[in-house]
């Protein structure tokens, strides 16, 4: 398929997944009602099992407004969770970037940052898009980037310092084009909306747990069970939507740059770093939740990152692929170059271009072409 076909496919799948997400929320509301109705039916079923009474002889009385209350609880949790998440981002992409330690690019003191600004300008002209503010994570030597916006006027593209240091101009152009696509398609807002609904389903689980802690397990445990299953299904759907948007952004980057090798080489370098986890970890900023490791932008990143704690966390199910917010690097590379064309990992730096970074562990040398 061409990048046009990949874009159309990603959009179709996204709309299908969003419809499934809406049906899931409705299903959770129905599930809560049925589970709580079963609580009221339990004494009647026990009586039928232990006595000579027949089911039609047993009367079950629901409280007034039982159905409306159950649907209202789920609606309140889901919509309330979405509202809480939205309120966290209403201050805009610039506020979020600064919160993570990013600063505006400084062309007057860095050739790499001047080149970065030039690339942003070029791609915005080519795409006919509003120019986002270009920012840098100065203490992050990893290979990553993200875009954030609530409205078009507060859009930002943020790249790590390692992205500026380790990538060529064409490779950096592929990264910026990928992030600009996320802004162009409204992916930041879409992801945060979905994150809000997922958070609402998690609130339903917590609501059931509160009832259990108060000693009302008969109501609390069914709510916990339905809330957890709903949260799990919603997380899987949200991750699937996010993976489709990553495929779409990759295809857009190829379209706008007319150079599959730009973004393709970046992904191949990231694939190479997987073989050197100690050196890759040394490039990350120190401190949990800082920079690209912040959960606020985990789903927005160019490359997915995981902390060791997250991979062993029960809630994240050990980092299983169907819960990942990004497709595998191998799958993304195959989409860019074609299924039939194998592409090997690339070293982060060639031997003749190597420089020493005093703030990170030394990277292994690439094999020289003459050796």
C-alpha cells in the first residue's frame, strides 16, 4: 500500500474503534445494572434452591429509581473522569511542556536548534498548518519527541536534546513531520478525551472498593468487578486507537517529507538502542516521571518508553503488546519500507561521527565500514 492507503486505513479503523468505545461504555452501564439486579435476586434464588418455592412465586422488589440510579452512577463516573482529565490540559500545550521541563528553542546559541526551527517552518508551509511553538527538553539525551495542544493556538512540538544531537537533518525532519501530523489530526485532544473516559471507568472500580472498605461487599465487589473489566477493555481500545494514530502520523511524515528514509532511519536507530538497554537507560533523564517518562505524555511520544516498575505493575499487565500505546518498531519500519524489504537497525552514531557526551554512559561504537 502507498502512504495514502495507510492514512485511509488508519482513519477507518480509528472511527470503528471509537464506535466500539462508545458501545463499551453503554455495555458497562448495562453490566452495572444487571450485576446489581442480581444482588437483589440472590435471596430469591437461594430460597428457590433451598425450599419448595418456584421462581414465579418469589417477589423481588427494587428500590425506587433503581435503573435510573445505576445508569446515572456510570454516567457520572465516566463523564466526571473525562472532565477531570480535560481540566488538567485546558491550560494548553505550552503549560504542559513547561511542566515537564521543556524550554523554547534557542537559535542564537545552538546551530542544531536553529536547524530545528527551520525544519518546523518548512514543514508548516508544506502542510499549510499553523506554526506550533518549537521547544526542547534540555536534560533529556534520549531519542524522543512529542506534540501537545488543546487548541490550535497553544500547540507545541517538543524534542529531546538527544534528538537534536544524534539525528541528521533529514532524520529530524521526519520526527517533526510525525509530530506535526498529530497536531494536524487532533490526536492530542482525542487521546486525552479517551484517557478521561478510561479514568472514569477506573473511578467506578474505586467507588466499588470504597463500598467494600465500608463493609458493604455485597454491592462493592460487583462494582469493582465490572469497573475493572470495563477499565481493562477501555485501556485496550484506547491503546488500539493510539496505535492507529501512530501509523497515520508515520504515513503523514512520509507524505510531507517525500522521504521514507528520514523517519525510517530514526525508527531503525531506536531499534538498535533496544540491543543496548543499559546505554539507552543512561540517556534518559534522571527522576521518575520526568521528561518523556511522565505519564502525562506517555501516549503522545514518538517512541514508547517504559520504566522497569511499570513493566512489572499489575495494572499494566507486564507491558503486554495489546496494551501498548505504540506499534512495535518492527511493524512501523515494515509499514514505511514495505513488508518485503528488510531493514537492519542503525547505530545511533557512526564511528566517524562519534562524540563524547559527558552526561551519559558511553555508547558502543558502530562497526567501521572499512573493518
